[in-house]
């Protein structure tokens, strides 16, 4: 008779054998799931709020960029070199100055460039104005110098002197470089701008868990207590749903220029439901162009190193205090920058290199790599929430203009079931959101095939 063996059937197989090498240890994926929320909360959490809907003041210094767009004069568009006052040039648009032409423009020293700002034509002074809104208000100027001359004014008695005249074309731009005023002159007119207001709100998150009284008392393999396991699992679920809301959440009434008109939708009983505006749709709905551009699309097939340099110039247009900016990346985006840094990437093929550091661990507990750019360093933080359609997204944030808003402190509400219920029901509850201001300081990259 053959010896008895373990076999693969019967009570010996189904009930008596113990297949569990470590019966009280359970492995989990995604142990560090919310780096974005972790960073935002660590940077600054505002508590003790008077209302779950909140406003934020913001201000853009006008002196960052001060320029006027000129319209050619109908009959005489020449800016003369003989120290005479020019014909009046209508101002069609302006930036960083009073929003209508007035005496505050008198005394401004300006460089005159073509519309593309690739060719400088002259340097001049605004000496007089005809007040009015853009499109009607105008300025008179006196030339200081033609762009390629020094001291090119005054009649020198030769025909060649006329070569110092400059013709103003519609669309030419007068860029402010300073101001100068005559001896004994009065103070110029003053002007001032106003603060702007943006909005957002907190939303109520609830993540419940529930087991029967019988299961509560059971002794189990894997995790010995099911209630403890579910509490840990639901705590992470609560965190990841907050992370996604802070990244992707939408308020139904967002309009261009800020988070305004924050009415709420209602549930079936007519009760208000508030939702926080996540940072990604905030950028998408309030995209900025120009030097402070904040919404970029990268085509893998055509993106060149020169494009990378130009884009990073805009990323670091507002210089970070720490010299490094945080960038939250999906796995696809991190892979893309890794390919760029490798010898087989397009950067290597074109003779350039992009430096990407080894994986390190931040003091806050998440992994990161450092991408070096010509204009600054990016701390690339793999972010599990950036998956699926967001796999190749990269979100660069400005810590100073981003905060965690907490209307009510997060709570673990234990045993919220009715008294006659044979079981346990717990709940994680929080009432919170994020505050995003100066939207152009945050950048969003979308990498496409």
C-alpha cells in the first residue's frame, strides 16, 4: 500500500492544510498615493474659516510689462529727428499702464519696436497727450535717437540727416524703459490699479465603512480583524478621492478670469452640494498666453530641444524662491523625460543632453527625480492619481500661490450606526478644498503622441 500524501482533494486539502506562509501579513499596492495633497497641506493649511466658500485677493504688478501699441498717423507717420514734436499717434492697446491715455503718460521714455518686437526702430519721449480711451487717445513724442544711432537729433545741415527719421507703422510697440521730466516741471498725473478677487470653496467628503457584529468578532487569516482592515483601506480611499478632487475637481460655474459666481448644484432633496475647483481645470479654463503662458501641449513626434528650452523659460518666468519647482507627473510623463535624457532620445540624437537625476525620497515621504533645465530645476514627483487620460500630464505648481483650505477638521466618526443595529458603521468625513491664485504661476503640460 502506498504511503499517504498531501494530495489535492478531500478534507486534508480543503480544511487541514495551511497554505499561508505569513497569515497575518497582507501586501498592498500604492502605499504612497497622495503626494499632491501631502505637498499642498504641508505648504500651508488654512483653518478656522468663516465660510466654506472663500475669496482670495491677488495682484499682478503692472511694472512687469509696460508697453503701448501705436497706430500710424493718417497723414504723417514720421517721427522726426529734428527735436520737433511728432504728430499724434493713437494708442490702440496698452499693458501695465493706466487703462486710458491721460497725463500719466507724459514723460515716459520708450523704445519703439516693430509689431513682432524683433526690430528696434528708435528711442523717444512722450511729451504730450490727447486724453481718451484706447482707440481714441493719442500721444506726441520727440525722438531721442534712431535705434542704430546715438544722439541722432538736430539738423546737421546735410541731406543725410533725413535718414534719421523713423516711420511709425500700425502695430508698432512703444516699450517703456523709464521716465524723464523737465527742470521746474510739475509732478505728472498719478494712477493706480485695484486688487482682484478669485474664489473657490470646500467640499464635503464622506467615506463610510460597515460590518456586522458577527464579522466584528470573527478571528480571520490575512488580517485578523476585518474592521481594522477596512478602516485602513477606507482611509486611503478617502485620501485618494481628495487628491483627485484637488487635481481634477470642477465647479459648474467657473468663468474666465477667476473662480466667480460660486453657486452650488443641489441634491434630490434640494440641499446644496459644493465642489472645489481642482488646479488642472482651473488652468485649462483660465489659460494664459505670452511670457507667462501656463498651458502647454508637447507633441512627441515634433518636440525639439529648442522647444524645451523655450517652454522652460516660461515655466521659470516667475522665479521660485527655492530655486526649484515641484512638478507632479504621471508615469507616462516621467517616462517621456527619461527617454529624453537617454542616449536614444531625440535630445541625444541632436547632440544635446537633458539631465535627469536618480530617484530620491523627499522628507515628506514621496519619491522624486530632478530634471535640470537651462532655467531652473524641476522636482518630478510620480503621482498615482495621474493615470489613464492623465498619464502623460505634468503639473508644475508655485507653492506660494497654492494652499489647502480646511473648513472643518477631518474626522474619523466611529460607530455612527443606530443603537438597535447589530453591527458597526464608521465614516471618514472632511470639508476641505484648495486655494489657487495667480493662475499663470502654475503650469500644465500635456504630452501627446
